[in-house]
């Protein structure tokens, strides 16, 4: 059990790496896709060919990785080693005299970039009309096998990652207690932090804020509303979970094409940003760019490509399976104060509050009008304000 | 014989030099993934060391021209058929006339991730048994490329086995002029062939399958209760399938999430497909590298992959998984059953139990039942001699020895 002191880190991708990626994007030979009736859903079979063409044209002609890199480097980043595994993280000290500590965890196919637009809001709320004393110390790690973190030798899952995060916060950064936040895998890691690493269990996680239904109590749906939710969730799994089934069982079989083909990886990832986001526009039409700009989509994607982590990122699914899934032991729950942020276009929806309460000690439940799976990136201000309000509740001793 | 209403044009495979150069260039620029420790048994998917060897061979030693010549050694044709929606499908097929004056017409259909190449080594032994010192029957051998595969055309939208079966029937009758014919297949080919037997029972004299895809409507009164043996077999298959079905899940729901990578990267295509050969082939799994290469020599497996690559059909081939379930043609209607005499030969896949005959008899008129002791999912490639002998024996035992 060793942990090193953090060393500062700056992203600086060699030009040759960028050139090699762009050469393949430029040389892409477009092919057929199944015919879609006029007015039909062009994403019905996966990624829409027309949108991929448009995105790739932008990628080679207009996208500026160096500008993206500059934005990513705008906040202090570090590497620390935990048991030989390098962990990359952003660390921004909050305003105020006694900031709380907050660890935010991204998921797949996201990255730390999801949180870039909320970092200042969380650390320095006074800059946005908030109270200076609400500022938090912000820690945002890259998951093992993702981005600028190291690649584990075998798949690691969210439970193992939570154990690493607790040590990152306490041993490496000296934060004895902290609040965890996450969506997607981040919600599972954060859920395990709250479940396995609470102060009562000798850890430092004293509260948790979740924007996806991750670690679940071992209960069956009981009320009609719960049963209705379960039926809907099963349908989503049937139609939307193929990537999960594959990444959980045979990540290596997928990785050859995705590591070799930047456009291939783009389609695999962008299809998810399309499917899981709130694409509703003011004009009543849906479009992926109502949720994200091309620069945002490509910055997140390029983080996978420049670090050669498409493959190792998918290992996380297998890691989850190997460590036994995401269910709590029967008759147990998360005891620390919990905030739930329920965004309307989340594809893996929260069950009714009655069911969530069987697994969590809920002190705050927020239903929003807008936003999806990538809430911090889609609707940063709303997301940050909810997190800050939750932190205040925890600080004020609400329970 | 009936009148031939639709012409077939002779066809020869001729990939251009520039396409071959392009493939080699892409292989040279391949960026490989890393691999979890402990993947010697392909537990996380396609093994990296195997891929490194395979891709180096594809790039440096594989001689497409030699393979092309071998693929071209039997007469091939293409015929264009218009379907009920007015869409034209161009069907590529090998057509080798059998010895003697009355050979049995036999249409043999491959599946995924295979091509018509699967049957290449059994065409001659089935068409000309006397050359191999074997008793008849001799067959007129017809080996088509599935719609969306190989040198057949890519459909505008994925079409499933029931519709492909109607095209096959027209290929046999309207293009080739047969009134009655036999059929043989495994994998997706067995879906097509089963549908052929259901939809054109008067024309199909008998079928030989190496996979049994049709499922009975268990609720119907004609169906006896599921036996203990059947229940155990179903549970074992389902458990295995949970581990193996990732590829199917993707291809049946979001083929266009996968397509961009496997259309762009020959390594991606090979990595995606090789997994199935390892898993379903009768490979020696003690030394997995040796076992895989012995079972599927690089020249053989790379010819398969090269056909997908050069024809640009990996995506249209994958989308058969979207069309098949959408068509719902694998589930028999209550009381429905294949009445055509059916021979079933099961080639072993190491981890799977034998299919209970009682299960097969719910959906098929089983006239001959064989459990083979070697040869896997790609039996015609893996054990061509054993396979050809078994097909010949099966039709002879079912009394199908004459074309007319």
C-alpha cells in the first residue's frame, strides 16, 4: 500500500500523434448505411452517416486541439501513484475560509472534460454571484485506464476505484472527509465511496450527490410506480445495452477496430452522446448540437485518442462484472446524506423516490426541466448550483 | 428442368492492384490495443499475440492472387432478381455441375462471419464423388453468397432469412431451371434453409443442417411439456450465450455504431471476426495459438477476412442480425413445423452439451441424426472430407440420390 505525493502535470500531445490521427480521419472512405425513410430517425442503426461526415469535416478543417489542450490545462493537474497505478487528477482549491472537499467522478464515454465548465462555479461561487464561503476544494480524477491516468494490468472496476479514491483524498491530499459526486461510472464509484468508505466504516466519504442510478439496494420494485419504472428500464436495457454487454464480456474483441480507426472510435462514442443527452431545441426539433458543440464532442473524444485509452476504458465494464456487479448486500443501504439530481433525459432513469430511499439516506432530491446523462457538460450552471446547494445542506448539518 | 427465365452472367473475382496496395498500407499503419494480463484463452476477447502474428502475415506474406485463383477454380455467376418491393438483388454463386446424368441439385448456404469460401473444399468431393473413391450421390453444387455478403449485392435495407429464402428458391428455379432441389447449411444459412423448407416445401426434397435455428411455439397443444433434459440444455445454452452474445447485441441493435471502425480498419475487422472462429471452431484450446493456427491456417482465415474487406461488406453482413430478428422468422407459428426430411449433424463445440433430439423434433421432420466427434461450427472448412462424406451419406440414407 503505497501512495506518492502529487507531481504537477500538463497535457502536451506530440504533434506526430495528432498528425497520425488526423491523417486517418482525412483518408476515411465513406460507405453505405441502411436506407432511412425521409423523416425517419437517422440514428436508428447507430451513428448517422451524415452527421459523422459533418463532424469529421469539422475535425480535420476547424477543430483546434491546441486550443482544447490549453483549455484542459487551465486548471492545475497532477499525477499521483497509488500502488504503482498512476492517477491523473485536477485539483482546484476553493474560495472561502473553510471549504468543503468534493471529488467529482466522470464515466464512460466521458472524461474529466465533462466538468471543466463547472470547476470555477464550484470552487469560486463568488465569481458567479454566489457566496464565497460556499466554495469547495475540487478534485476531479481520471478513472483508471482512462485519459491521463495509468493503464491497469487487468481490468479494475468501480468498487476498486472507490478504494483508490478514498486514499487519494485522505492519504495523498490530506482531506480527512469529503463529499463525492458522479454520474455514469462516476455514480457507481461515488455510490461505493458512500457505501464502503463512510466515516462510520473508517473512510472519509461523508455525503454523496448522484445524477445516475448506480449502486443499487437489493430490493424488488413494490409499488405500481416502481413496477412501471422497472418495466421501462428493462426495455431500455433491451434496446440500448449492447455496448455494455460487449464491453462487459469481450472488450478486447472490440478494441482492434476502435484503437486503429479514429472515425470508428468517434462513431462508437458520439452515438452515446447523441442517445443519452437532452437534444431538445427551442424550435421543437432534436439535434445533438442542442446539447453539445462539435468542439466539446471532439475534445472529449480526442482525450481517448491521444492517450490510446479506448480499449482500457472499456475494461472498466469487465472490471465491474469481475468484482460482482453494483448491488448492495441485502438489508443494507448508504447511510451518509445523499443528494439526487434527476435530469429528464438521463437514459438510465432513477426509480421513484420511494425505491431510491431503500438504498440511500436522501436529504435532497431535485427534478430538473432540462439536461441528460452528461449533466455537468450539458447544463453546467444548473448542475453546479444543485451541487453547491447540497454541499451547503451537508455543511449546515441537515440529515 | 423448367425454363430458365432469368439469365446468369459468368463471374470471375478480380480485385484491383490498388485495392490490394491499400489493404497493405492500412495494415502497415495499424495501431494495436494493449491487452489485459491473462488473455491466453481469449477470455477478454480476441488475443493480441494471435492478432500480431495474423496481421503481420496478412501484410507481409498473404498472397491474395493465389487465393483469388483458388476461389475462381469453380464456375461462378451472378444473377439479378427483383424482389416484391421492386428492389434488385444481384446474387453471386458458385455452380459446379455434378458427375453422371442425374445429379442432385444442392444449394449450400454459409453464415456469419463466413463467406461462400467456407464450402470451397467440399464442392469437388460433392460434385464428383467418384474422383474421391466415394459412392454417390453426386450433386450439382450451388454455393451463393448471402445477400449483403461477399460478391452478392448490398441491399438498401437489411433483409432477413425468410426473404432471402424466397430469392434462393427463385435462383434455383427461375435462374437455374430446377423443379426440385436439396439444401445444406449452418449458422445464418440454416435460418435461410429452414425457411426455404417451410416456404417451398414442394420444391425442397431434403435438407441437411449443422445448426437448428427454428424454435417451436411451446404453448401450442401439439407440443409436449419440456423434458428435464431439454430444460437443462436450454439453461446451459442461455448461460453460455450471456457470455457470447455481445457481438449479436451490437449487430442487432446498433450496427452503425460498430460499422465505422470495422469498415476503416482491417485489423478491426479481423479482431471482430477472429473471436468467433476461436470460440466456435473445434480448436485445440490447450495451446491456443497453435490450436487456432492449425485449425484455421492463416491463408484460409485471411481469405475469409479479405473477402469481407475487398467487397466492403462487413457492415451489410453484420446487419443481417438486425433484419433476422425484425422478421421474426425463427419462431414457428403454433402447429407449424418443417415437414421436409431433415438430416441434422451436430459438430461439437467444446463447452456446449449435445442438442436433445426431442427438441429438434418439435420443429423439424428429423430423418437422420448424427453427433459428430470432431469439427466445429465451420465444419466444411475445418473437416472438409468428413463433412462431404456426411452430407453424401445423409442424402443417400434419406433416399435422395437422383436429381429428377
